[in-house]
């Protein structure tokens, strides 16, 4: 224990905190291959590399919390079967299983190193404070997961949890399953206990409890061994939506663009499927009918008068952007250098030789020396067509992206935009969500009272909240620090908006990346129409010659809509995976 204490004491003064922590990690695990680095997101084990949250070291956070995070990773590495937990089925079941497993393995580590108990408590306290700051923006399932985690650790509920009656009801319903989880003695038992907890919550929802879990479909809510039940729950709320449980705080980051940078947005569906209903025309609107079965539907809004585009280019916190950029470059800096070398190598093969002016062509020097009349020893570089490409990144900002998803989506956007700017590619970063607008609801109610047939429409009371974090014509990326979650995600309309902006750019190639974590969804729209709308929009975008890529975050829904789709199964791999996908397209040839 003396060597461990010496390492701990020297940590604050160490010029190489990663090295000092690496030595501690090797003592804790007994594995000489272990190393420590800092990165974005939660603490995680990547093979023999431990990744600790960069803010803990950068912002002067509690040293005890930093050591607690290190102990957590050492315990996972030493006592947990990572192969069983690290599966594509991440989601809620995996998260709860990890919480159960963390409690078990830290208890084992504390038996070997008693000081680990105090450090683990410091880490839990720091984590609780971070969750409390984000609480108003967390989706319901994120709140429930945290409540379950705190209950497993026998921690007293905070004020936020006590305010949620539905959370308390859910915890009471799974009290027996939580007791079994505390008794876990293996990774296999932790997984079984997590599955039982999820089943208990689903059972509670199926009995009609006032529980927001009912709003989660199988692709975006709880992991399910009972997809049929999850789908039934999803269908049961499609007609009138589900309100959050009484006493539960609602996310409230809807900004109306009152900073002077907002403009009225006009959805592309106006021209594609007929103009939306205006207030003047509402009493006299003709009867509409849905297309014949099997024919694609477009999701037509009642009106676009209340849709808002907010331009946040250059309006983000500069210090927050610098921190974000540093993290992004740490995650994908090596990948950017590789891409730059590949692009430069490609450019060097495109020369126009035998010119009378330009730079000296070394290959022609021998001919110049041998022939007095030789006049064309020069070469000029041809235009690098590979750089004649514009790129748009479109982010799903729905409530289900809250928590670590939006943190890594923000990091991903920063990595891509920063690299594209350095490599002289024109790029834009956009985001989208929708939320209920009181003015739009009032118009909808007036139209209903007037007896207007509204069957042709599929967005009634929600307005689009469209964000521009970085414009094509700007190199200021600070607006990316303002990326935050909204509410719902009408993917089709947002895709048409982003594609229209991209199509106006003159370039040989146009690339559009969409980051999403599930199916399109609004509180007032028919999900079937939303999905057929997205399929139709994707086809329309392809016909414009735009190369479209869907990146699914812990969800394979993108594969149902985008011909070129990539699914990220591990959240921490999102920035690198997105960058690798971009590199493949930029360095490759168009199909």
C-alpha cells in the first residue's frame, strides 16, 4: 500500500497526470499493459487504455473524484466481464447492467484497497452534481436510469427525484428486482438483474401507470426482450401523445430566436405537397383525402408561419468552444492528419506538364539540359476536384438525445467542422427539433371549430425549431458550443430544409450527413406518415445529386431510410466513426 499512497500524494504536483494515473492504474489492476489518457464523455475502458473525463483534470476538479473514476475503471478491468456488457444492445438494459456491475466490482476493489471506498464516494458525489445541473434537459428514461442507479447505491434521493411521483412509483414497483441486483455476484447476474428491472418497468407501463416509459418506442426507449409489448405501448400513444408525469420537470431549452438572428422558415413541403393552410383560407378549405394505400405520404404542416430558423454562427461562448475544439482534436487529430496526407497525395498526381510557365518540373530538367530549344520545362497544378466539395452536418436535437448522446454529437460536430475548415472544405452545421407553439395550437383549434377537414395535414400544433450553428460563409465555429437538445424530431421536413440550403451551393459534390438516434417523431403526427415522409424526402434529396449518409446513434433506424447508413454501437466511438465515414467519401471516388 505504501507505493500506492506515494503515487496518490504526488499526483497534484505531477507534470504528467496521465503518467502518474497510469502507474496507479497498473498497481490497482496488476496489469502492466494499462495506460491512462483523457477524453470526452464518461470514464471508459478501451482495451488496456483507461479514458478519464478531461474536465476532471482540466477544470481543477476534486482530486478524490478523479481517483474515484480511476478506481471505477480499474475495478471494471479487473473484475468485470467486459465482453458480456459491451454488446450492441446498449440502451437502457445495458446502462442499468453497468450500474449494477459498477457497484459490485467497486466493492471487490475496496476489499483489496480500502481507500477506494472514499474515492468512489467522491466520484459519486461529483457525478450526482453533474446530473443535477442537466436534470431539466434529461429525457424521462435518463431520469429513471439515474434514480435506479442512486437506489442501487443506497444514496438518499435528491430534491429532483423526490419531485417526481412517477419515479417513486416506478422504484416501488421494482423494489424486489433492485434487491436482487444488489446481491449480484457476477457479470452474468448483473445482466439478468438489469433485464428483470426493465421487464418490471415495462410491466408497470402495460398496466396503465402514468409513466413516460409508455412514450418510448422499441428503437428509442428501453431495450426490449419484448419488442411486441413495446410496439403496443408505442401505438397506444400515437393518437393523443403522453404528457409527462405530474411533478416531473419538463425540458425547456426552446428558444424563439429573440436575439435578432431568427427568420421565418419555409418548409420545402410547401412546394412539394401544396401550400400549408393559411388562417384566411381555413374556413373555406376544400375537403382533402389521403393518397391511396401504398403511395408515399408527405407530412404536411398546418402552417409554417411559426417555424423559426435561428442563426447561432459565431454566437457561442468562445471559451467553451476552445475547450470543445481541444477535445475534438484529441479525439480525431490523427485521423485528420491522415486524411490531409491522403488528399495532398491525390493532388500531387494531378499536374499539367509541358507548360511554358509555372513551377519547374524536376522530371523535365534533364531534357532542358540536353536540348537548347526546349521551352516547356514547367508544370501547373490542376484544380483539386476532391476539394470542390461542400458538406452539411444535420443533427437530430430531439429530447432522446439528452445526456451523453448530445455531448458526443456536439464533439462529433466540432471534430468534423474543425477538420473541414482546416482542410479548406466548405461546410455547414445545422440542427433541428420541434416543439408546441401556443399560437399554432390556437390556429388549429380555430380551424377545428370552423369544421375544416384537416386530414391532409400531419403537423398541427408544433413549430419547427431549426438551428444554424455554422454557416457555409463563415469560419467562426464558436456556435457549435451552443448545440443543445430540443423536443421532437420531424426528420423529413428538416432534411428537406438542409438539402435546400446545400443545393444552393455551387460545387462538384455535395455531401449531407444526418446524425439521429431513432425514428422521426412528433407529439401530434401520425408516425406512419412521418416515416413515409422521410423515405420520400430521402429519395428527393438523392435525385438532386446530393450524397446522403445516415449515422445512427445506438439505433439502426437509419438503415431503414438511408441507402448509405452507419450505426454507432458504442457512444464513445461516434466522433471517430463519423470522421472515418467522412474520410471515406472525401478520399474516395463518387459512385
